[in-house]
């Protein structure tokens, strides 16, 4: 319910940025509600699979999770916030791969997302621009491809050890403080620092998966797994975009990109993960369920 309220508020009072209507202004500050929707989203998944045996006894009960998440994705579709929609869908698919007993449902969801991606390409002009600049940014380097080509130039000029602190030119990259913070880091600190940043995210995801495996309480276990998957997908999507491995999306690099909403929601997720890790318990044998 909280998520629906945030979605509706964004549609009514929000304003567009980068092709997506996903920001709300509250006095002197702007917030991105989609960042905070991640929190009830992971609780929704954990609650569903914790009570899976109860839901599957109801009519269409095993489809409740897919239906609920497609409502989330539809809302993002209306807002043209497809980067976050991709994170939500990827989290759902990976969670289903681990916990879902009906394997056919995974393939159905994959087919639906492919059809949705094709539909988004024809409906939204900014998606077509991002695909065009992904495939051949050099042909439009003076216009649409300027941002991604400057990102590649920054990565190349930094080399292994970087140009030095304050000696790079991140101002050449539009929105370098947010979407393209990673190339700016690699330019001044070098590829080695970029690898170190990636390794830090790997450690974070590894820790989340480890908590999930050690946690005997099924709800906390699934919650930790969802947090790890969410951070992993968000990092992969934005790094893949700035490195021109996939079409660029407007998501942030967790804990590094400028953005108060992303930072706050990220630390809330970290706090939840910390709580899951502190509450490792053996539990009563009667309360344990097969994962």
C-alpha cells in the first residue's frame, strides 16, 4: 500500500528528469520515491516465499508474487523509469530461480520481459536513443553519443594508475557526479581503483549471500538474499551502461553516486542486512522449512 501511494504521488506531483517522471519536490529538497519502494519490495518477496505453502493452497496463490511485481513494473513503465523496473524484475527472477518450485513460471516471466523490452523500445523515444548510442555512439558523438564517448575517453586516459587527484577532467562528462561517477573515478585514480570499487561491491554481495545461507529463520534468509541480489543487479546495470556493455540506464551506483534518496535507501537496506546477520538463530526444528 505504501508503494502504491508513492507511485501515485509521483505521477501526480512528480517531474521528469532524463526521460523518466520519477522525482518529487518537497520544499528545498527533491526525492526519488522509487528508491524507497525497494524496501517494501524485498519484504514482499521474503514474506511470499516464507508463507509459500499457505499461498499455493489458494486459487492462483502461487502467482501472487508475479502479479504483485508486475504491478510494480507497470507503475515504473508509466513513469518511464525502466532502469528500476529492470532491477525489480531481475530480483524477482533470481529469487524465483532459488525458491520457486514451479520452474515453468521463470521461463514465462523471461518471455514477458523480452516482450516488454521490445514494447518499451517502440513506445519511448529516450529508450531508442539509449539503444542507438549503445550500438554506435561514434556516429552521433557531437549529440546523443557525447556522454558515453566522453566516458570511454575518461576510462582510457586514466590508464592503470590514473591522472592523479584533481588532475582529471570529469567536467567533460555530463552528469559525472551521478550516472557517470565510475569513469570519473577511473580517470583520476586508475583502473586499479575501479577494480577495487567492484571488489568492494563483491564483498557486500558475498556477505549478504553468506548471511542468507547461515540464517535458519527463512524470512531473514530470503530478505538477506534479496538485498544482495538487489545491490548486485544495480551495480552491474550501471557499470555495464557506463562501460558500453549494455544500453545506459539512469540508476545510481550504490553509496557512490550523488543522490540523497539512493544513499538513504541504500543505508536502510544495509541496516536490514545487519539485523538479519545479528539474528542468526538455530530456531525450533518445527519452525524450519526446506528451502
